């Protein structure tokens, strides 16, 4: 069963949803039959590689919040992370373009280290408030999970995986995905937002049962004989 996850490292609720989904998956009896596919979705494709405004300013400017409303929202986001068991210091995040981080994830996935890097990227952005557009920061994270640092720098200095990331975003537009996180189960069911563990477990169970029913194989005959 395939689960596609559209998300962005600048999205705190993607981090919260990630933890809830992992908790559900750990309880799920069919977890060994689940294939997870990470998809790129940048909340701000026009952001630069250096932070030009604070989260407080972003909430006020982009979302029309008053200063008090923005402060209250940041507190709510931090508490949501605490309840989920992840550290979020949203007020100190460095708002930059996340394309390089998404590219590095695809690079790590090709080396069987995607999930390890995924954890590192979220933690670096929300807990350590690092700049995920910075190639040196990303190369350090890559090295921490066992990737070759020089190879990571070489990849980040090229255009590798750019087309793949942009294709993910185009696919999201075609599917009508306008917000993240978005979990698509077996190309059939969509679960959006930082839903609780129980809902993710329910979606896993329902999708898996239907997947198994569609793929039942019994004795049959074809043009080359019966089996």
C-alpha cells in the first residue's frame, strides 16, 4: 500500500502530523507492507536563501494577523508540537526557500536514508532554527546520517532533483492540493492537516483492508494454462 505525503519543512503542522502518523504506523499491523513516498510542496516558492523577515512579521504580513494574534498563534503552534512530542520554536525559525532541503531528501532516499534525513531536517528547522537553504547546513545534516558530505555538496551545487521537486508541486496543483500536510492513501483517500493518531490509524486500516481485497489472488486460467 502506497502513501504519498505532501509536506514542507517550513510547515509546523507537517512536523506535528509526521509524529502522529508515525505513532499510528507503529501500531498498524500491516506496517511492513506500507510504502511511503515523500512529495515536495513549498509554502513559499518565492522565498530567498537568506531570511528577510521574522515569523512574527510573516504572520502579520502574509496572514493579516495583529501583533497579539501572531504572538498567540506562535504560542499555539509551539504547544501543538509539545503535545505531539516534538520541539518547535516557531518564533525563531529562519524563513527561507526549502527547495534545497527537498532536493537533499530525494538524494538521501536514493541512498536508503530518506526517513533519517527527514527527521533531521524538521528538527534542524524547528528545534535548532537553522537555515535549510544553506548548503553547508544541509551537508552537515547529510553527514550526520551517513551520507558523504562532499557528494552532498556536489549535488546541492548542481540542478539535480530540481525537476523532480517541481514535478511534485505540479502534481499537487493537478490534484487540487492547496495546503499541507496532505496524506494520500493508495491514490484513493486523502487526509489533510495534523490529524490525531487515531484518525491516521483508522485511515491506514481502512485503506489497507481495501488494498488487500483488491489484490486477492486465487486459482485462475489464462491463455498459457491454469495455475
